């Protein structure tokens, strides 16, 4: 029956070869992600049950995360609950970090070895002397494995997103939608990281062609990508398309759940002054100080550039598009490298 | 038609040329033996022709196509000296994978051959003996129904009976399917039985490339006084001189013995060893000896 179904949907031949050759990966990758998804679902069900048993479900309904968090922590008996206290910063943070590990582990133990071992063990000499070209072999094996990994990462991402809807309040003081944890705990983000991990593994496997050195290089490169994606990338992206707002007037406030990308002071028609410059002057002013009056006296107005909450979805999307674009570049670079350096 | 043509072909690994300025033509329909010292460039040449190694210099064609092109890949089968197979697969899965990897595949041939060798087991390829792996690799290569078969020391791991059987099978394929074969080996007795074309590589260059018959017809083993051996070079093309006391044995390219010298036909082994001993002697396609 299965054979008939496979025949009916015309599985590409390289996909069948991938199944013959990499059964452990084809079964292991979904196993890893689905196990993680199951654990997240179980944990989430326990958390939701605890919130419900404490009659605190109403806290989750606040639009502002920090209000929800305050509501939960102030109204719950701190030492009770399933996990001896609802607030558990490290447990939550650790779980979010473990989500990254899924992509890293997939790249490290599935992405790198299949291609590097082919060169190290000389299996390519068999494959390349059949009717398939090196490029078709490369993409024909990478494609099914990566599509599979991406699909199960999406499932795991849905579970992670559902888990984080409650788990975010376990972080002491909560988190904002702009926090890195919130950005990562989405299906799209899990898929992007997995695709990037597989693509980087492919590139390093094809260029280094030795399993262990390629694994070490992957760990360093992927770690670097994680650091950049948590530090430089959001800082860069969150400054794009900001809305400037003058704060001098007491009626002017930026919306809640928005992200303040930049703050500065300015005189009418004058250049921007950094907050550091103004605060230095403030320190020299006689105390106590009425800030608003002081600013008015010095013809200064305070400005912020902020991202409204409505931009978040687009910025998060842009971030994932960048990750996927890097993955695509890595795959193209792998194909190019293989063409230039087929084998030695 | 030539099954192989190379011109100025070279391959450099870092600072070392494994193959250099290789000019070679092998006509179709031959079983071509490729011999040479260790490190002479045989494996490199075969890998370039199989399309798994890119040359650093020069050009090569197999059956008129660039090695590694789709046409070449469909028409050329190769078995590397490392006997590359998917060793962690079971034999049946290896067979199934090979079938999926090829546009043209004679499954009956593969199954019958493997069954006759008792290799259609559920065991893993890596658990087979070296000889069994070589048999499996040869079977998979021939099941592709290639027009050209490149074999790099294919018989090295086989026992004498298996060698004889494989050579017989190869010759049957050559006779029935018009298959051309290029294979390298250090066992000259094997080559003598099946080779119709001889290519000797030395220090990365082609030293000899001609049909076996023309080489045997144009060379003689001369025996005579050692004192006269030095003067022989003026009369015939001397390849090698081996002195034993007052006697000298000379491998020469000539069809008649000079006066004072006894002549006899050479064997292929003598011919090959003679050229291997004297790397500067060459016999290139028009049978022109250059020293």
C-alpha cells in the first residue's frame, strides 16, 4: 500500500535514495522535534492548568504583557503551584534556549555529517559515477532532509508559541513582545533557524569535507549567527521605519507595547543632542530640579523614535526573511563551491 | 572512433603534478590495460575520465563527451580502487539505491549475478569481504550497461579463481555488448590474458600507447655479447639493456635481429617491465620511439 502511494505521488528518485541512505536522519530529525513539541505541549498544559486552578486566567487577557505578569505574580501564592512557584526565570529561559539547540543539533548531527562523511568516506565516487550529477546529488539529498526538518520545526514552533503564551509570564517581571524570547518562540522563527542550520551545515560540509572539523566550524559559525541575530540584527532592524515623537508635551506619549529605538534632545532648528550631553548639563543644574521646566528654559525638547506594536509582525518577518536569505546564499555558495572543487 | 582522447591533460595536487601533459587516444572496442609505477598517475587519469576529478590543465573526452557531463555519465561506468559503495546499507538497499541513481539499469543482470555469487543477502555491504565488495561494485557498474568501463585495480582483492571468473565475465560483456574497458593493474599476467591495448604511464606522462599486437610485433628480445651492447643503439632502437656477465639481454624496437644477436619474440610482461625500467623511452600512437 505504502509502495503504491509512493509510486502514485512520484517521489523523486534522489528522495528515495536519501531514504535508503539516511534513514536514521529521516527518522531522527522528526523524532527530535516532535519530542520537543510534545514536552512543550505537556508543560504548557500543566502551566495553563495551574493558572486556571488559581483562578488567574483573567490575568492572561491583559493586552500589556507586564500587566499580565504583575497580575499573575501578585495574585498567586508564590510558593504554591505545580513547579513550586509559577515564576521560574531560568526554567523558562532555559527552555527558550533549548529551542535554539534543536536547530543547532539538527545542523551539527544531521546537516554536517551526511555531506562531509560522503567526501571523507569516498561514497561520492560511487554516487558521481552513476547517472546523477554532483549538483543533483547535493540538492537532491539536502532538499528532502531540509524540507523534512523545516516541516517538523514548524510543528515544534507552533507548540513553542503556544507554550510561550503562558510561559512568558514565568519570567520574573514578564517580557515584552520585543524581547528576544518572544521573537524566537514562533513557528516561523523555528523554521528559519532550522533552514539556516541545515544550509550552513551543507556549506561547511562541502567546503571542509571532514566530519569533525566541519562540525567544529559549524558550531562556531552557527553560534556567531545566533549572537548576531540577538544583538546587531534586532538593533539594526528596529531602527528602520521608526516614528519620531516629541515628548515635551505631557499629552504626548508613545503607545504602550511599542519599542523605543532612539531618544534625543533638540533645540528648534538645532542639531540633535544626545541624552548623555543633556544629562551632563542636568547634573550641574541646581537641585531639586523640575525637568520639564528646565528643558523649557533651555529651549530643549525631548524626542523619541519608536516602533509601534503594529510594526512588530513585519520586523519579525523581515528578521526571518534575512535568516532564510542567508540560508539560500549558503546553499548557492555550496553549489558553486562543488562546481569549482568537485573533488580532489 | 576513439573512446578516450586527452590532450595536454594534467592534474596538480598542491605543488605535485600527479599527471602531466598527458596525450592519449584509445580506440573503441579495446580492453586497454593501464600500467605504471605506484604514483605514476593511473588512478588520477581514471578519476578524471570518470568525471570525479577536475583536471588542472588540458582537455579530456570520453566517447566524445566531456567527463562528468550527463552524456558521459550515462555511458561510462567506473569502479575506483577504493571500491566505493554505501557500506552501511544492506546489499538489497545498495542495489535499490543504485537502480534509483541510474537512468539505464539492467536489474535482471544485477540480481542474477549477485544471486549467483550468493551476495543477495540481508547483510550490510560493509560486512562483505573485500573480494565480495569488489564483485558487488563490478556488478553494479555493469548493470548500468555502459559503453565504457573504467576499472582501477579491480582484481586486487579477488582470489585467483574469482579473478579468472571476473575476467571471463568481462570478456563476455566485451564480446556481446561491444563494451570498451580501461583497467589498471599491477598483475601483468592478468593483462596479458585480456588486454588488446596497452598504455604505460610513467611519472605522470604517457610512455606507451599502442595495440598489444603492434607492440609485440615491433619489439624483439635480443641476446648477445655484452661488449657489443653499447654499439647496438646505432642499429636499432634500444629500450633497455640488462647485462649478466658477458651476455646482455636487450629489449629493442625492431623487427629483425642485427648480426651477431639472437632474437626472440617478447612477452607482454617483458615489454611492460622494459618500458617501466626506462621511463624516458616512449612509444606513442604512431609507434615512433623517442628517447
